[in-house]
C-alpha cells in the first residue's frame, strides 16, 4: 500500500524525518510531495524545488521504505487541489498530514487521512529553523546530516541571510 505525505520542507528537518519513519511502519511505499514547488528565494521559501528534492531524497535514503519525491506546484483553487496532486503523483490510498486544510481537502475527496503527533514542534518548525539560519544560531542539529550537506552545497544559509536583509530594507521603504 502506498501513502502520501506533503510538506514545503523549507528545510526538511528531523520532525519530517520522524514522520517518514512513523509512516514507514504503516505503508510499503511513500510519495513525498514537495509543496509550493514553484516558490523559492524568499525568507518563507528560500530553497528551490530541486534543492528540496535533494534534501528529502538524501535524508530518507536509510529509511526502510520505497519513496518517490515529487514536486507539487501550488494551485490557487482548493476545490480541485486533491485532483491536481493526484495527477502529479503515483496513486496512493492514504494521505498523512496535520494541516487542517489539507486534511479537509483530502477527506472531501474521499481519501483516508491519518495524522501523527508533532515531534519536538517547539524547535522543529520551518520558521524557527530559517530564523536560526538568519541569525547564526544552531540549526544543524535539528536537520538530518544529509540536509546540512545540501544546504551547505547550495549556499542556502548565505542566500536566506541576503534575502532577509533585502526583505528588511523593503519593509522600511
């Protein structure tokens, strides 16, 4: 049986990896949807879809489950979002999410949805990790080692710092 788990993964962190490990106990294969795939180079979405595909692929390499990493571009019409996702991915029977809107959309489309408890949500949250990168605080211990490598390879920390400076200047204008 195949499941589906979507996230922006900006960046992919230990909470996401924990979720994948939990899901691996329930399904044989997992489609990992890279949400907001068209967004990058902002403080909220600093990494490209390709960079996030690299992060996720490398981070889940040692988890005992077959995975398919698929970029999913945003669609501004929630009523057809699930069919959009389904058109971009291998077929799946169960969707995993803790996002209330995502849960609602999948349920309305007749897809079984399963939730899991958040793992260390106090620090394992994308906004917190991006803030730590901007302000030169520890973020490396909160993401899989493979993700640290991708972020370093792509100059991700420098990028988000420069974008944050630009955003600050724009706000004051």
